[in-house]
C-alpha cells in the first residue's frame, strides 16, 4: 500500500468500482432467481393444482347410476354413495365398496360401448368336430400349410 495521495485516490476509486459492479451482478442474480421461481410456478405448480381441483370436483359429484373406472382399472356402475365411500356394482350381484378417492374417471357411454363390443363366437364355431378331435388325438395337426413344420430356425440356449 502506498502512502501517496495519488495512489490512495487511485486505490479507493478501484475499490468503489469493484463494489458497484459486484452489487449490480447481485441484483441481476436475484432478479433471475425470482423469475425462475415464477416460471416454475406457472409451468408446473399451477396446472397441477388445477388438475387436482378438477379431480376432486369429479369425485365429489359422482352420483348413483354413473359408470366409473377406479384407479385400479375396475369398471363398474355406482349404486350407492355417501360422503366418504361409493358402492360399485362390477357385475351381476357383485358389489364393491371403495373410497371416493379411488374413482379415476367417469366413463362416458361411448367409451363403455367400445370396450364391450367384443367379437363373440357361436357355440357351433367353438366346438371341435369329430375329425378335429381325431387329428388332435393322433397328433396329425400338420394339415394346414401355415402350421409349424417342426424345423426350428431358432437357436436353443
């Protein structure tokens, strides 16, 4: 440290400049942190709270007769409800009691029709003929061209 007046003045000016520049970067850093927190709130927290509110409204408004799906994937019709539980009829004379929070969604009729339209096979198509039974008993099931011929092109491990 020099004791000259000029040197002291020069050092003091450099210290003041260093403090001002450090203060400016601290303010910018704080502004960036506050901006990042605000962005996180609007991108993540706010939409999640909105979804939770909609889910709670749906669960509290489920009425008897509504077709619902539980969080476990069980489909059924609500037959009774109270403040904390709902009773679902899963099939004929099968009643299950769930907490209201177990309702994942109320299923619209279009969704249930798509699930219940399965290809049904008549009893005649499902039964094997006598010829088919004889072929199975004799082990002669290689009559179709698309059946496996017994030659393995897979490696055994």
